[in-house]
């Protein structure tokens, strides 16, 4: 993974960090929603997530109450 991210734009690195944090919190790749941090499809270049998407909030609530 490190080689794939070498030289990646800042927003891509931020997305990957948030994606992996979602896994730490118990979220998995169930959602295909582009707005999900742990969705199967990474956002297109230039797309920046700067909030916690509603789908991830709902999944977190189901897991942790």
C-alpha cells in the first residue's frame, strides 16, 4: 500500500486515512455509496471528504449505540 500512495495528492492521503479509521471504528466495505468513508469505490481525484457522511454515522450508531 505504501508504494501505491507514494506521491499521492494530499486529498487522496486524507481519504485513505479516514477510510482506514472507519475500519478501526468497526465499519466495513458494505456500502457502495460514494459518500461512505469505507465504500468499495474510492472517490474520483479531487473529491475531498471533510465531514462524516450520514451513512457512516448510521452504521456507527448501529454498532456502538
